[in-house]
């Protein structure tokens, strides 16, 4: 399939430009060919970095994004460039996951989305913020409420970071 018909400009482009600060404008979409199905798409981003807004020290995390698409899907290379754009961006961990989720909601209008940040410990404490959203007036609104209440039932082992 010719992706240029979808309006994608990043995919396959050998002259990739990496934004050095927060850049939601790099995100691109394509049409969901299976809009009649409810299914998850999950992205695992194990090399995410951002900066502490107070100390400017780097924060490292694995970011998990899971969503149930509606009409649009996020193109993965544009998502990679978007995630890279946080590299020099200063925000608290909780802000980062909420910003990512809100940007993707604005871009995709998904049926459901969740973003979970697993940040490596700093000062002996790790912070793992989780946020989610279900489209209002649909079964996914209730799903979001349930998943939020039960999202962390299986505690992690300390050795998995």
C-alpha cells in the first residue's frame, strides 16, 4: 500500500529530523482498516528519557502505551520521533504520562487508551505513574474506570528494572 496516500511523511524518510524538545506536531496517523473490531495496539518504549524540571538531570523509563483504535491509528515512526522529543523536555513523571495520553487522545480520538511509565529509581525511589481514558458514553468509559481501579494488582519484583 502506498502510505503517501495516507499523508505520512516520516515513514521511510532517510532525512529524519530529530526535534530536541517536546514536539507533538511530529505525530502522524493512518486509517484503521479494522474499525469494526475492538483490539489493542501496544507500544513498549524501553529507552524513554526526559529531564527533571528542577535539577535538569535525566530521567529514564519504559513507557507502555496501549490503545483501542477507532478510525485512526498512530504511525510508529512518528511516535518514536515524538517520544524522542521529550529527551530535553523537563516535566515530572506524572506530567509526562498525562501529556502523552492527552496528545494521543487529541490526535486519535481512540476508544480507549492507557499510558504507564516505569521510571528507574532515583534516590532509591521509583515512580510508576499510570493514566487512562475511555471514550465518553461508550463501554470503554466504564472499562477505563475498572482498569484504573485494578491496574496494579500484580506487584513487581525489585529485580526487574
